[in-house]
């Protein structure tokens, strides 16, 4: 186990006191430390939103990108250098709203990428508008009469879309969350870790207490994560009881990068570059005679 | 006696699926093997079957740079081909067609066109056993009519059908031979244009713009390509996909163009030479991420194969209407490089340069082409595609050994005199760093919008912009110095301008040409003296507003005296330029 402080950096954290993102940051650091992944061996991508600042608060490779686009950027990096651990941090608006098209498409590609979605069911950074995951009736500055839409369910979408690992954590239980993140990093394929993350300023409904009263752990409830139908049923549960843990995980599926011929000889990103030899050059020219 | 030898234009036209493209390309090969100089281009509609496509071959005994208006023989496989392209046939020219094709014969002959009907399908069926060979029959007939030796056609048939087996080869050969015999017997005498092989027949390649760009990218060590199909850029994605395995390239078709450029940014950041190719609509979707590459200083290459806009516009026609958009797309100010090759050779070299410039200056490089250039094809000698001799310059990229010796912490965005911050790839213990779309400090961390930091970092980035221009080239000059008339253009209109200059000089007007490949940052110091020296400056562009002329005026203060603009979706031609100049009474 590495010292968790390995991942500390001197940057001042700007999240609100009590923000659910602190728990996620601690869980991420703890998972990396327990798996002994050094800061240079991991590459974080994030978009825009409160939670997307997370990689900036860590000593690790990171690329803070633009709103909604971290998944395809992470995909490009993973395909260029599969040797790196790639972790994508999105919010709910970032990952499921503006980035929704990328979300449903990465599910069926199965790259070895960990997708941690900080799901606070509200837009925090832009000061309190409703989000794709906001529950129907949720009152915000842009839904003064309450949201008319039903909430987006990332878990059923992910299971249905072909994800090979789907989990949900709670930022009020960082130890449990760290275990989920460790399992996700070790999972050979795409993994979604949706995190219930209270926003203490703009979400007065889905609070720490709200979740503490409702969450239960799937692994303590006899759930079999290899059973897709059972996983779907659990993913639909929301109300008096809210499950957390690994909903679905299938092993043995090849990753996208496993199946790309150009990657058989190792990462293309780190391969030396030199002009083609005379034979290869001739072969290329011969195509046009 | 034939009136014209080795100076004609052949057009094959028909529906998608009728073998217009493959037949045309095959005939062009047969001509090229006879040492002839060619200029080919094609148009295709966005249809899987039906529609109207053409493949055009201009043939000569000297190097050609452009197509010209007017067709000497049209081989029509569909009634629409006759209706739409019949009027392009010059007086005394001919229409070759299957004699069962239904169209208004009088309308064609009224224009002075000869009708060359032949039982193409019947010959194919009777001799080859399959009507599908009717285009082979037409190519045989065409060779017979222009009295081009059959052996060149036979060689191409043998080569191109070899993989389909001997039976197919023999069938096509017999059909072509009969087509040749009938065509020559019936129509060689009345047809005034002939093609004869030249004495010198070096091996030359026939390559179009998209192929030359793709070959350049492979030569430059492109290791990652992502794209979303869009006419006329799709064939780059297809070419790279078909060569991915052999040349170690990760090629990914994505869910949209946003994901395409984002994938390229991710791969470029991780250290792979990466590119995408699209047209204006897709480039519009890429605009936000383009700025990310600028801010985070990630080297990427984008090919923007233009077609007429706005919006969906004319998807299978040509235009140079996206220039100023490419120069200024995305919010804020950041360095980018815009290059616009005009020929196949320039497509190849520009692709190589684009990857080098992107890595040296750590910024996006946009290569502007257009529909015309993507399909335009000329013969090149192997030495004109020096694949194995390209220079690969990765700029200030720290090696693992240099990183090992790094005395202090690694600063990804180090403020330097050139503005270039030495790059390190993620994965090395001494190179742990952050990259960021927000304004950031030298480490790459967010700065809370601090004024001094902003000035420093924005200044660092723009210092690159001011230094890039030293690596860029001024315009190429063609024609005599001290001309009374100077044509000025960029990108694919090079050939039409060059031939227009030749025609003007032959007619006694001293004319020359300034052609720009390197457009942005505008190579002011190299270009301004040449532009200022022009007596009568004529901007030639395939767009409606004279975008490059605007740019030149903004950068040099010189206003073009005349604009020759074309925006009907058809490519610039030498005749079009001369006609517009005559209309403006610019030259004597």
C-alpha cells in the first residue's frame, strides 16, 4: 500500500464545506494507494463542473477538458496508450446530459476506462439549475414549477447499453466507495461508478440524511452481480430503499483496445517515430500505378 | 488526318453503380501507361444507387494543371447523363451510348454533337455472357474511336480484373476487343480527336488529393485517426482504415465529429500523432474542442475538405467558403496554423508538414482542401511522393532520459522566450502533470482568474503565434516578374490560375500568379512585398465574398483590384477566369 499523501498536492480546494466531492476525492486516493498505482501510471480526465475539479486537487496526470467531452478524449488517450490507467471524472450534467451521446456509445465499446460520475442531481457550478438526474417535481431556478421530466437512470442505461461493470457508491461512505473504485480499476473493461453525492447548497432533497436512511449494500443483500436481470431490477429500485454496490459485472469480455490490430505491438503513443523504409514506401506507391 | 492529337477531354457519366468511377479510373490508367499527361476529376452524388456521377479525363502530351470546360466525347450510361452533360460537349464532339438508351436525339444533334450509338449491352451479353461488362465494352469502343492502341486497355483489364479470376479477365478482354473493333470501324473516321501513346512512358502514379493527404499522413507517422463520415472527407477515413493494420494506425469511426476531434486530442495528448478529417458541417461541431487543443496546447491535425454551405449546402459540389471560419473558429484567441495545398504533391507535403508543425508549436493545424481537390487526380512520378525521405520533427519533446535528469519539477506550460513549453508524455515518473482548458499556471493548475497569470500565460501562447510565421512560406510565384496582371489565390484553384496565366501570356498579356498554401498565421513579411508589387491584383477564389482578399486587405492593406469569384459549386477553370477578366475588361 502506498501512502495516501502521495496523491496530495498543494492546490487549495474550492468546494463548499460539506460537499460530497470531498468523500469522492478521498475514496479515489485511497483506491489508488491500496492498488499501489503511482501518480505517473494513472491519467485522469474530467469535464466541467464542481466535481470535474477533482483531478486538479491530486498529484497525478490529469487533463481537465471541456463540458461533456471527457469520455471521448479519454477514449482517444486510452487507444493511444493502453498502458496507462485511465479514469474519467464526470458530473451528472457533464456525463449524462451534454455528454449523453458519448456515454451511450462508450458503453458498447468496452475500453478499460473507469468512469466515476458524481451525481448530485443538480447543477452546482452554474448555481442551482435542474439536472438530467433530478427527480420529477424538483424545483430549481429553471424549473420554478418543478421539473416535468422523469429522471435519467444511468444504471439501467449502462446495463442495457452493454457496460461490463456498473456500480453505485455513496460519497457519505468513502470506504465502501473506495472498494468500488478499486474493483472498477481492476475490471478489464469499461466500468461506471455512479456516486450519490449530496450538494449541500442547491439540493435540499437528496441530502446526506436522505441517503443514510435509504442506502443498503447489494453485497449484503445476496445480490448476484453476474445476473443481468437481477441487476436491472436492482437498478430500477429508487425510493424507500436505494441500493449501492456492484449491480452488474461480467468478466472475460475483450476490451476495445484488445481488439485493435495496431495495438498488438504495444502502445502507439510511445513507439519511436521514423520515416517508413524503402520497401514500405514502395508498397504504398505501388497502389497507385 | 485527325485534327487534334492528344488534346481532348473524355467524360464518362451515369448512375452510381454503373461503373463510372472504376471504368474511368481504368481508362485513365491505360492512358497513363502510354506516357500521356492527364488531369482527372470526378463528381458523385450522395446516393447509393442512381443519381448522376461522372469521371472526367483530360489528356495531353504535356503536363496538365487543371481541367478545362468542354467535353469532346461523352460516354453516357443513363438518360440523365445525356440531359445534364450533353450541353457540355463541344461542337463536332460526340456522344457514345448504348443504342437502347432513350433520350431526345434531336436535342443533342441540334447542338452539333455526333451520335455514336452502339449495342454495348448486347455485345457484353453475346460475347462476354454478362450485360454487366457493358462499361468494359464502352471503354473498348472509346479506345477504338480515338484510335488508342488496344494493348494498353488490355493490360489494364488484365491487371484490374486479375483478382476476380481468369474467366472474368478473358470475358472482359473479349468484350473490350469487340467494342474496340466496332467503335473503330464505325466512328473513328468521323471523330476529329485522337490519342496516341508518347515515346517516353515512365511509371507514373495516378493519385487524388485525399489519397495524397492520406499517404502524407502515413509517411509522417500518423498513429491515430478518428472521424465521422462526411462527404467529401470520408475517403480519408476509409483509406486510413484500410491501411491501419499494415502501418500501425489506430483508426476509429466515432459517434459524431465532436467525439472524433476529442479522440484526436486525447491521442495527441498521450503522444500519438493524430488527425481527423471532415467537411464544414463536421468542423462546425469541432469548433469548441479546437479551442481546447489551443488552450491545452495539444498537437492535432484537422483536414477540412470544404463543400458549398451554408448548412448542408451542396454536399457533392465544391467551394472554398470556409476559410475565414477556419481561421477564427472557437471562442477566444489562440495559435493555430491553416494550410491549403493546391496540388497532389502539395497535399502529400502539407500533410507531413502539418504533423511537424503541430508538434513543434503544440497547436492545432488545419488543412483546407475542397471537393474538387479530393477527387482531382494527376500523374506523378514516384520521386514526387518521397515517402521514405520525409523529415519527422517532433519539436521539443522531452525523452525519458531527459526527464530522468530534470533538476526540478516538470512545468508543462513553462514560460519560455519562444512560447514553446517542452512537452512530456504522461507516463514518466518525473513528468506527472496537469493539462487544462481553464486558464492555468505553468504547472497546468487552474488559476482563479488572476490578472498577472492571465497576462503571462496568454502572452506565452500568443508568442508562439508570432513565432510560427517564421516556419511558414510565402506564396509561390508562377509566370514572369513585373507582370501587368497578377492573379492571387489559395488552395485548389492553383491549377486553373496557372493555366489561365499561360493563356494570358500567350495572348500577349503579361500575367503572373501568387499562390498561397500557408495562410495562417499570415506570412506577412514574405507575402506583402509581392502583393504590393502587383500592378493589377486579381483575387481568384471559389467563394461568394472573396474571403482571402479580405484577409490580404486586413493583413497588408492592399485591396484586390478585381475579384474573380465562383460559387455555383463548380470548380474554378482557366476559361472561367479568362471570361470573368474579359467581362471586367481588365486585360487588352
